[in-house]
C-alpha cells in the first residue's frame, strides 16, 4: 500500500513536469499548449490526494461516528434477516410437504415452490450484497490507494476510474451501516418475525401415565422460553394431538410445554428434533411418571415417594404399594358426581382436603390424602355411574394458522409474507444502494472524475 502511494506521488510529479515541459516547448499550437496548465493542476491535485490519504481515512471514521454508523449493528441486522428468510423457507417447505401428504401436490408445486424459489434468490441477493460491501470495507485502504494511483496517471488516462473508486470507498464505508435504519424507515417489520425464533414443525403429540397408558383429554400449551403462548391443543380420547396437520404444527426450536389435565399442570422443556421435510411427521412423547389414569379425566397422582409399585389396575380401581421416606401426598381427581373410596392398609380414610372447581366446562373434585412415613398398601376405587364418558371444551390456538398466520385456506397469507420480505430485503436495499451509487458518482465528479470542479477552482485561484 505504501508502494502504491509512493508510485502515485511519482506519477503526480511526472504529470506536473510534463505540463511544465509542454509550457516550454516552442510550438505555437494551442491544441498542445492547453494541456500544460491542465497537467500541472492534475499533478498538484493528485499529489494533494496522496498526502491526504490518512486524512481521508480519518474523515471517513469521524463522519461514521458522527452519524452513528455501526458495522456490528449492520451485521447483526443482516444475520437476523437471513434467519427470517431461512425460517420462512423452512416453513414453506414443511407446508409443501404437508400439502403433498394430503394429496395436494399440485398446490404445493404451483404455489409453494415459486415462493421458496423467490426466497432462495432473495437470500442469494442479501449474501452477495453484504459480501460486496464487506470486501469494499475490508480492503478499503488498498482500494483507496489504488484509486489515488489511477487518479495520478498522466493525461487523465484512468482519472475517472480512480475518482470513482475513491468515491465508492468513502461513500460505502460511511453509508452502508445505515442500511438497517433506512430499511426499517420505509419497510415494515417482517410478519415472519416469530418464525425466526421458533420455526415450524409437523408433529403428533402423545402423553402417557406411569403405567404406559395414554392420557385422555389433556390440554397441551406451547410457550416460548420467554413465556409467549404459541399454541394450545386439546388431546383426543386416545391421548393424541394431531399437530401434524398443515395449519397446526409446533415450533421446532426449544419451547416450554404445559400439560394441563383437569386443572393439574405438568411443565417441561421440550427440545424437538430438527425440522425435517419428509412426508412422515415427527412424534413427541411425554411420560407423567407420578400420574396414573383410571378412566378419562379420572386419575391419581403421588408426590415425594421413594418407590411406587402397582399391584393391580382394573377398570375402576387400583392397588398400590408406596414406600415413603417422608410424609407424602396422594391426590385423587375425578368428576364431581363421581364417588371416591380410598383405603390405606385396609382402612377406609377420608381426605384431608377436598376442592371443587370447573375445567373445560366440566365440574371436578380434587381430594388430598396425606400418607405418613413407611410402607403402605393403598387402594383407590372410582364409582363413575352414568358419567363414564365426557369431553372438555377449550378454544384451541393453532401454531401455524393463529401464531404464524399461515393457512392454506387463504393463499394470500402465504404470499404476503414473502412479498413483504422481497420489498424489505430487495427493493428497499436496491433503492438505498442506488442512492449511494449516485452519491459516489457525484463525489467522483468533484474529485475530477468527469467534471474537474475542484481542479478548475484551483486553476482559478492560481
């Protein structure tokens, strides 16, 4: 780089003395003589640029700091937007797989595939544009020296190219970090923002009790790690939630699951498998190891036990052997019109506490039985009568349809996010880069690129 500047200085001196030489030639030809002052001014101007090399770099840094240009903020914005595009591509691919599994391959090919292709091209544009400005800024010192060298070539052979290169380095080094602010000012935030963090997965959910039997009619709530509700599903009689349907789904990033059974909640963190694009959906299973289901919406739960053994489990009763190293609690939950009988070591006992409440439009009763230290045989019997089969009712929240706003019933819900991303990440940056290129051309003219304004000023002053 130093060698480039030294060479540029020698060329500026050469240009100056060529002008002096032409002045001294005894040739009365105006077409030749008029080159003399122009070459002398060009030589002086190029020499000034050589000696202003460090000053130009300082001005770029100073102006950047003055207007708040921050490269780390720019790259954070870039990575965030790339994640949004990648997440959108993944979600659309999952939707396409779901449509194909439903026999709607024509819709997947005609609607989803073009959207995925558009986002892929958008991703390539973002990466290419960022690579371009990164190269410019990472070797800006060298490019600036090359620009000064080209500017100093005699007879303005590459003066326009040198001035343009200098101007591009200056303008893009200062202006590029402000691209996020420009984009945010003219383009709305992407409606796919939630997709960036959570993504989209087709999965079926299964919940089992301590005996391996399915748990019926549980409510499955999905929360982000910052406690934002993303989805709510109600299981069927067989304990299954078909979240593999296209308008349902789950996040394929880490989330918090709350399993609510008749008002009794189990909370766990779920690390779902990576998003896949196969026709087969993923299965997510949970085992509630201290809960035993007798009938749908009738169950017992044991807390703080050392060991638990099930001797007999029949249609309406269950016998347990519990080893307690401290005082434990037996919880029995049933519908309010059911009758409950609990015996410990053959003795029928009454609950220490009974609570009646509503859940899912049904009335429930919860019974608490404290059990002292030691080894105990416990038997619980349910008398269900005619209230054997009931079903709770809840308003479900579909992850794809309600949280992400994606539904195949309204194709616009799939097209609008993609068009919004294209406007935000292609059209807006193109407008901004066009403005910076225009500014670069204007600055290059001032530096003598095509209209040597500064040079003419120097000549006039002389």
